[in-house]
C-alpha cells in the first residue's frame, strides 16, 4: 500500500514538473521566442499563458518597451569650420522584430547598443561636418535630430530595431574654442556697433544740413515776403499821400515845411545858419511877410 502511494505521489510530482516545464507566461512588456534544439520555432508577441515541449524547447524573453541609450560623456565632433564641439545626446529605441533581432545580434542587448552607437555617431559626424558652429548650436538642431533619427532608423531596421528618437541634450564648445569664438563674436559686435554709429553720424549730418538749408530758405522767403509787403505798403502810403496832398498843394508845402522844421530843430543845441529871407522860413513869417517872433 505504501509503495502504491509512493508511486502515485511520484507520478503526480512528475506530472507537476512536466507541466511546469511545458507551460510559460508572456508578460505584456515582453516578446517571447520559442527555440527547438537551438532553432527559432515561434515568436510570441501577445501576453498570456503558452505551452512548449519540455526538454527539447526553451524560451527567451526580450523587452518590448522603449529603451534609452545615453552617452556617459559628451563626444567631440568637428563642424564644417574645423571647430570642435562637445555633443551630449541620447537615443530612444525598441525591438520591433524579435526574430531578426536575435538573428542579427544573437539577442545580446550590449551588441545592439554598440551597433546603434556606431550608427548614430557616424551620422552625427557627417551631419556636423556639413554645418557651422552656429547651425549646430542653435540654427538647425531640430533638422539635425530629425535627419539623424531617419538615418539611424533605416540602419536599425536591419537588426529588427526601431529608432524612436534621437535628441541632442547639449552642444558646447571646448574651452580652448570658446575663448576664440567669444573674442570673434565681441569683435563682430563692435564692428557692427561702429558701423551703426557711423551711419547714425552720417544721417545726423544729413538731417542737420537739410535743416540748415530749409532754415535759410525759410528766412529768405520770409525776408522777401516782408520786403514785398513793405514795398506794397510804402507804395500804398505814397499813393495815399499823393492823393491827399494833391488836393491842396499849399497845405502840402506847409506840412512838408513843418516836417523839415521838426527835423532841423530836434535838439536844443542845434545851430542852423540860413538866410532869413530864404524859402525855408517862408511859413515862419506872417501874412505880410514880416518874421514872426
């Protein structure tokens, strides 16, 4: 009886062992490749419980998630100006074809990372070699990243990998290059500033000269207009005087004589030596011709 129970227990244990060796689960974050005698038999990409033949089949799992490949230290690249730049970048990638991935790199993630690193670095060297420092620092970073992603993805597909993204975290100049670049930028800024000052001074001189010319023109026009107005006024005054005094010539002579007397005897110390019988004193005599006291 005891032997029978031992036999049943051993049989159940064997069944459990065989079942455990025949069943396996695939996580939603994984691919599973079933091998039979070292040959790829099946690729399972859906999560769930699956079965395999014990002893002759085995299973390997590969990560389905997006993986990150980050450079530990910035790498040095050369631009079209033969200037060195330090580039810190990272790559996002994932396995899309487990069978091809296994056949290409034997499922070794380290080998895959090495292959992707070489591809990305070669592409970056080519892209940076066609651009200036200004382009890679600020001008065309987005364009560089997009072209690198497309180029690296084409090569990565040959090993069953997709390049999701290539990002440049930082692009710096080495210390020995930074100083020369800063000096050149400073000299360029000074040159532009001096050029703007020269243009401003020339424009100021032009404006002042134009203002002086307009001032002279305005003064001349005003003087001409004033002289014209004075002439017209004098002409009108003369015409009025002529018309008024023409009506009484004797009164006109008397008025002109009074004006002459006022001008001649304007000061107390004025002395005038004239013959008393001259016409100058005609209006200082009475009606009978005798001088007035």
